[in-house]
């Protein structure tokens, strides 16, 4: 890496092993504190990995929810760094200027690197994902950087995909946003089953009321513990 001009922060992150690990031990290359996000940034608990995920936009958040809901996904690593020496060589091979920031070589990253396993005894396959709004794909410089990333994963024999808002069904995403916190419920199953008649009664009485509001009504009418 002696021929690369890296800034102090990048060198510190490399020494701190950002971008290494799996599952709960993975450390993302970028966190919500490190870069200005386009849209709203999210720090979200991952039920699959049992750690906090750093998602830099609403599109990344929506993609993350779809990945967590996918039964074949066994690990999700967001903000995954690409080997800077390899991307520099690829950029030279393609005749594309490698990304830089203030004259320093920039470490590129994929928004997600996902491990997938379709059966308990089946092989684990990796899928790299870059999340972009459709309008960003109209920019020639963005397309150049995507070509570098695509070629990088081709050399790694890893499937690479671009996800845009067209791939994120809005109604499905809204449902997942509502259901995501429920995965952390700690009430015993017998307690939840005992509540079914009360929930049914409220739903029958307030048919035009949204489900979260029904839940609040039930909580407020319950006897304190």
C-alpha cells in the first residue's frame, strides 16, 4: 500500500480493523457519524446479527429490512470496504479515475455484503449490493465508480447487484417497518395468546382504526402491573 496516498483517518480505520468480522463481531467501514447522509441515516438493531447496523439513507434502511426478512440470509455486513489496492488496479485497467477525496485515495465500499444459504447443509453464497436512487444512475461519474465496483466483485466471483427504489415495494416496506420492533418482544407466548380475545374485540369495535393505535388503546386500558 506504499504507493497509495491515504489520509490519516483511513489509516486509523484500517488499523482498527473496520470492515472485518462477521455477525455480531463485524465493524462497518463507515458509520452514521462519519459521512453526511443523503436523506435520513439510521442506526438499527439487527435481529439476525445481534448488533447495531449503520444505514446511511432511507433506501439502505428499506433494503436492510428486506434482507433481514429473507429466510435465506444468514449474515448482513453493511458499508463493506473494497481492497483499495485492487480497486486502484481495476480503475487503471478500465481507464477510469479512481475516487479521491482532497487528493487522497478513497477507499470504496459496497452498501451491503450478504451471506445467503438456501438450505441448512447448502453452501454459503455471497451477494454484494449497491443501493442507489434512480436519478444517481444518470450521472456519468457515478456510473464510472459502479463499473469499478462491478469489476471488483466479478474478480471475487461474487454476485453484484444494484438496488433502486423500483426494487423496494412501498407497502411491503411499511409493513416491515411496523413489524421490525416486534421481533424483540419478550412476553411469554401464553401471555400473547391470552390477549387474542381482547385484540379481536378492539378490532371489531374500531374497524377503521390503525393497528398501532389499537395497540396503544389496549395498553392504556390494561391494569398496571
